[in-house]
C-alpha cells in the first residue's frame, strides 16, 4: 500500500471538513480569527493596512531632492 503525502493528507482533510461542516464553517472561523487578531493587535492594524495593497506613488518632491 502506497503512503500518502502531506499535501494529499491536507487536501483530504480539507475536503472532509467541507463535507462535514459546509463552506459556512470556514466563513465563521475566518471572521472569529479576524476579530481576535483585531483585539490582540489593534495598535498595529493601521500599520499593517498601510503596508498592504498598492504602494503609494512617489510625490514630485521625492524626485527633486538635492
């Protein structure tokens, strides 16, 4: 009998969880995780938001420094 790779085991576990609890389960645990992160790291959320997304375009003054 051939063994199962870690990737295959993870995929099988994910499919089983989805069949057992449904996709709403993932939405619920994601929301709870986000709320908990906000509670623990409230002071860092603004900084994380600033680092995420598209980078800001440089201002002309930044190009003209001498």
